[in-house]
C-alpha cells in the first residue's frame, strides 16, 4: 500500500529525503522480491510465504513510521506501489512456471500493466501526475494478494489442496477482472483529461 494511499493528502508534509527509516524498509521489501521468487520457483512454499509475510509487515511499518516520524517522502510514494507490483509479478511468474495458475492469467494481468504504462506516459507528456488509486484497484490488489498466497499454501499442504486451491483460483481470477476494471477507469480518466485538460476526474 503506497504512502499516498495511507494518508490523506495534505495531512502530512511530503519531503524529498531518501535515507529515512520508512524508505529503508521499502528498500528491504524490494530486496526480498528475488528471494521470494527463487523460493517459489524452487517449491519452498512455506519459506516463500514467510518472506511474503515479512514483506507485508514492512509494508505496514513503513507507512506507520512515515506518519509517526513525519518522514513521508516522494520516493516512498513511488517505492510502495512498485514493490506491490513486483511481488504480484513474482508470484504470477513463479506460480505459472510451476503450472499452479494458467499462463493466460499472467498475460491478462501483465497486459493491464502495459496499458497503464502507456497511460502514465500520456499523462506525463501533458504534465499530469498519476491519478489517485481508486477503490477498485485497491480491492483488486487485495484479491490478488490473498489468492496467490492461498495457492502457495495449497501447494505446500497437498492434504488440504482440494479444498483450498479453488478459493485461491477464484480470488486470483476475480482480482484479475477487477485489475482490468481499475485500469479501464484510469484509461477513461486519461481520455477525459486529453479532451479537456481542465477536467478533474475522480473515481
């Protein structure tokens, strides 16, 4: 969850510092991404889940400390969503390599991110920053971050896999659908802004 999502705009001053405790925690999250992917590909699902849990704890702590220590930074606002997307990508790749999810699901989610990269470029050319994260995008990310670990748990515990795995797949597919819904909302905002630069669009 990005710092910009955790705090209301204007509630905390946003600084330019790089070496802050919250940012160091974000760097730790990023450093653990390849560790998580390697463990997942190697079938070390329990340890991969441990790394994912540590990442979740640092995600909470960096936002909490940023507010408490008045260390909300522009870099932190970029690192947090980047880390979320990298963990989603790593989970997608690792699970697909092990045939725990279909490759078409990987293509669907990655295609949406490619579309958002194009949207971001268009916004930057018009001197507009990224739109605020909408509730659909937050819910989509939450579904994916529930679905993927459930699939990992099913792989780690074959005895419960027949009951657990369907829930993981359902959450993952629902998350992918919502992921695209959120992306289309961003695209709609971008089109509206292109037609009328003075338009303020909210979701």
